[in-house]
C-alpha cells in the first residue's frame, strides 16, 4: 500500500508541476487547471494512503476511493481520445493514427 501511496503522490506532482508535458505524453488536449485539480486529488489520496495504518479499516476505504478515481480518469481520457479522433478525421483519413 505504501508503494501505491508514493505512486499517487508522484503522479499528482507530475500533473501539478508539468501539466503540458503530462497532456502531451498522454495525447490529451484541454485545460491545465483541470489537471491541477486532478493532481491535487492524487496527492491527497497518496498522503491519505501513506498516513493510514495498514491495520485500520479506513485503508480499504481509501483504496476503493483510489480505484474509483482511476476509473473516472480513464473514462475522461477515453472521452478525450475519442473527441480528438473525431476532430482529426477528414477526407481520406481513417482515424488519428493514420495520417498520410
């Protein structure tokens, strides 16, 4: 659980400190303030995971919250990728991966 906590903190810092790079690496477009909010949320979850004792029943709650937030992030990423694909399609293009 500690590794997941540190991963969350690191991912949150990446979203906060380098949102443009994070967007570019993930093929995203959009507003940086959204990523800042996601970064703050990641850091808060990571700190909570690190601060909660493993024997505590609250750790399971934080884990479920983390998985739920990851699911929301994946849905938003999928929506962004689908949206970018629709905009980049033009005459003779099959999708964003086929640029001739």
